[in-house]
């Protein structure tokens, strides 16, 4: 299905004929290249993409971006990263292959706000200054004292306050609700490769439209400015540490710029045909995806091992019967029974491993937790209908 | 509405343009280098009075109550920072400080280790707030004088007559002695000591052995390894900060109660002499640590099951080490007797006295000679009785008593001579 975008008005400002589409699973609103089929959502992998009418379904922010961070990761790196991901998943589902991941790979640009502002503030904080104290360790031996001087670094906290009048450029503020989770999952983008947006940037890639306008993102921008101001105040006071930073700030000359960040998305299906997303930072190649083990594959392995145990058990029984006639067979029969028992026990290991992967993942860190939050909350993974 | 910056903050250096930094205003006290004391009523000189604990006018008696409250042992203590130790090592220098009297305009010079000065021309009392190498190295606390000069005279008079070894005419000198009130610098040290000790401790036991066919009992010493831990907190160990005061006398006169510490205020020094330290922090801390080492070592040794030990070793970790620089009150007096001068010190807080006293050696020799008489007479009597057949049995017990009397006399003589020497040498 292709959407006729000729009627749109505001998308013209983007410099390309683009299709406005929305996903009813992840609530994402996208501008897609016109030749892109409106089937699978580039952000959540579900077949839940619908065309929107630019006149009726007006997104929260429609202005074209001013800046863009281009895709810089090479094709070779992309293939290597996907292959590594597929390879390192225990009992990977049949659908989780590097070829499938590569075939479903979609470039997408995510929005991010950059804000410039003048800040006038009064501030107060406790500044910590390192200092060294001298202590002593003594030893008495053979009638003599030996002294060793020990130096320890401590922090002296002193109150400071002041005024601040500074201009801040390009402070990042989220244009998407899930920006913090994406950053945790994929790492921070380095802004030194920024260039102005060009209409042909969206010939191949989709663009995710902001779901947070500047007024809404200002809360986070303010927090981020506060952190920067605290650090600058620490430097101004020549302190080594800072705590309890408080400020009362007024801002003016605010200037908001929309920046597009490069992201690759792909997905695979598990045994129950559920979609599992894999994300790759388009700048540095950081890859994060949900790892699901195939219980079917694990079961096959369990049956195979269990069958081997049964075979060994039967052979051992036969040896035991032979042992009635030739005693030399009895030790072999005993060894065979023990091996059958051990192999039989190991048969449950594939099932346990697969269960463990599906329950806890291969490893757990902040990034993996962020990904889980992304998929569970934003994508409502639990409610996904089978494909 | 709150004004910015608050009154108690001052602008300080900032390393970032567009950011002003304000810090708490340093205490004002040290901004005035010399504080002079005059009566607000008659402009005469005022001085600290130990009698009522405030400033009193020497002319009209106008009294100003003390401004500081007693903080006692809660007085702030300082850590041994590298910076403080390095700066303390510079001391006060040997230069002299030129002072110009605000009252009569005369220029005088004083040694930098003196904290007070009285103008020799107009008698104006001045307290020099000497610039210390670091703020914490100026005196921050002191124990004010409680003992008056009249008390000192009485204490000295009593002290000069409380021994039979002293000349009879000594007591009247107490009336003529000049008592100089002076604040002496002291360091106080706190530290927590964690010690582990190990030693071979002697255990004696009786053993029965057969030797040459005879059964004998022998005392045998067995050496057993013992060890232990001691946790000890050394609180406010006092170390003298002045080289110019007799350490022997100071030791005798100790016993300052630090519960009466008050924050330093120039008015406590008005009319008194006060000395700055000339034994630096590091040197004093070495002395203090040595005293703590010995105390902790003694505590370790008391844990052993016997006091006979060998191969004693211990490790000792100090922590929570802090110090204070304080001034303690003292009266100094000298008096002449014969051709000699004798020094007396009186604790300005407790009134405890220590010093040198001239010993009447003729009296000492006479008394010791007399103390020998009973032993000599009993000895002679014992000889006489022993030579007489009828009384020979009595002679032995009398001789025994004579020996006891001799021992008693010798003990008395040794103690008397020791005391006399201490009086003379103190």
C-alpha cells in the first residue's frame, strides 16, 4: 500500500516528498520515503503501521530538522555486529540468523533537541577541597621505635554562593519520551560530526517525529543546564568536589534546534512468532537486542541427550544380564548405568539454559534494563499479537 | 527580601568568567593588628582582672564583663594537615616587630614571640595579634587567670614556711616578690591508639627433682608467647610550647583544668604578658606521641599475665589525631636570698606552686646528725650489756633495736637530703 503525499503541506518543508505514517503499537509517528511499503513499523517491528493524513493527524512538532548526524558505521561492521549477536545467543530461534537480521535492517533517524540559552542565576553549594592529613604508624621492636608517616586525603566542605551569567550552546534535550532509555541502551552520540540537514538524507531512511515539543523538553534541558552550571561553579571556586548545588535561574535567548540521530533497527521472531527488536547505534555500531532462546530447539537437544541416556541405560541392562554368565561384564554394566544416569541428568540442562536466557537474559546491566523497559513499556511487548 | 550577597560573605577569586564566587567572611578579629585597652569612662589603661574575670580600669575601677563563654574541652581541635605542619615549621621568626603607641605616639620594638606589650612611656596595655603563618596557628583558646596576685603572695608565704629545712627568715620575702602574670603557650593533642603487642612472658613454677639421691625443689621459669590488643584514647595531652620556662618546674606545677577553656579574646591578655610558641607543632607532636607511645606500651604490658617478659614487640596505629594551640596562665616570680636568685611559678588557674627554695643545710646536717643519736646510744648500750655476764641476754635485743633505729635514721636522712636537693635544684 502506498500513500499519496501530494496533498500534504507541512511535509513540503522537509524538501522531499515524504509519507506520514503512525504505528498503533509504539505510538511512533514517522516520515517515510515514498517508495517504502507501509507494513512494518521501523521502530517496533510490528505490522502496525498506518498512513496518516497530514491535514488531520498533525504531530506535536512538524518543523524539519536543522541538523543531522550521518550514519558512519560501515557495512562490514554492521554485518559483523549482527553476526556476533546471532551467534552469541544460546539456542537461538531459527529466525535469528545474521541473514534475516540484515535483510530486515532499516535506517531511521531519531530526533533530539539542542537548546541554546542565556542563564542568569544566583547559586549556592558546598564545595569540597581535598587536603592531606598526616598520621603515624609505629612499631616497637628490639627496644626501638620505628615510625612510618601515613598520608590520607580528606575533603573539607565549605559553603560558597555566587552569581552566574553564562551562555550555553547545544545542550541536549529529549525529543522522544524514551530518549533516556535509548541513550542507556545504545550509548551517547558524539556530536562532533554534526552537519546541516539535507532533503536527500531521507531518500533511504525514515524519520521519527518528536513526541515531545520544546516546551515539554525544557524540564530536562533545565536539569541538564543545572548540572553543567554546577560543574562550572565548582571550577570557578577551584574546588575538587561539589554537593548540595541549588540555583535560582532565569533564562533568555532560548534557541531550539532539531537534530536527527542515526539508528538501525531490525528484528527477529521467536518460537511463538513474537517480534524482538535489535537496535544498532548508526554512529558507533553499539548494538543492543533482546535475546530469546528457542524452547523448541532446547527441547530437541534435551530429547537427543535423553535418548542417548536411554540407549546407554538399555546397553547397560544388557551387560548386566550378561554379567550372570560372565562376571567380567558386571563392572561395565555398573559404569554404563552411572553414565546413563549422568547423561540423563544433563538432558535438562538445555531446557534450563533456554529458560534462564528467556527469563533473565545472557547478562544484565543498565543498558539491558533500558532495552527491557523500552520494549515492555513503549512497545507493549506483552500485548503483541502473533505475526 | 534576602539581599545578595549576604553580609557575612565576601567576593573571592573565580576561575570561570561569568561566575562570581562568594565565600564566608573570615573572622574580623585578626584584622586589627594591635588592640589597645582604655577605659571608656576616664581613658586610663584597663587590664584583665583575675579577681572578677573582666577588664578593670586601673584608675577609676570601671569594670567590663568578659565577652566569651567557657567552651571547655569542646574547644575546636584541628587535624594534622600537611599544610599546617609545613607552615608551623616556619615558626614566628626572630625579627622584632615595631609598634607605634596610639596613645603617646612612641615607637617601640618587641620580639615577635611576645603577644602583649605595655608601653613603657604611658603604660598603655597593647595586645599584638601577631600574624600567624596560618590562621589555626594563632592561639584560639586560653584558660583565664583565676588566681590573683594577693593569692600568690599568700600561697608563696605558706610555701616558704612549710618545711623545717627552709631558713626562718624566708617567709617575709613573699611580701616583696614581684609576680608577673604570663600566658604560656601549650599544645594539646588527642589521638586514638590501636596497638597489638606480643611478648614472651615468664611463668615460674616449683619443680621437684632428685639430685644426688636427694629430693629438692627448684624454681623453673617457663617462657610462653602472649599477645593482645589495646585500644586507648589519649585526650588532651599537654605539651609545653615554650623553651624559655623551666620544664622541671612546669611539670611540678601541672594540673590545668581544660574544662575552663574560653575562646581567645585580646581582652584576656590586657595587662598580662603572653608568649607565642617556640616549640613548633611537629616537634611538640613528636614529644606528645612519645608520651602516648609510652602510655600505650605500659597498657600493653599490664595485659600480660606476668610483668617479667622478653622479646616484647608492638605495633601502634594512631588515628583521629588532633591538636590545639592554647595559652595557659602562670605567675612567675623571682626573689633574692643571700647572693642567689630563686624562681617561683604559680599556676594561674589552680594556684599550685612550684619553684626553688634555699635550703638551710646547717639545719639539715644538724637534724640528720641528731636522728643518728638514738641508734648510736642504743648501739653503745647493747655493747655494754653484752659485755656484762648478768645482762648479756638483754644486750642482743637492744642491739637489734639499735640496728632498726640505725636503718630508720638512714632512711630519714636519705629522704631529707633528697627533698633538700629537690628544693635547691628545682
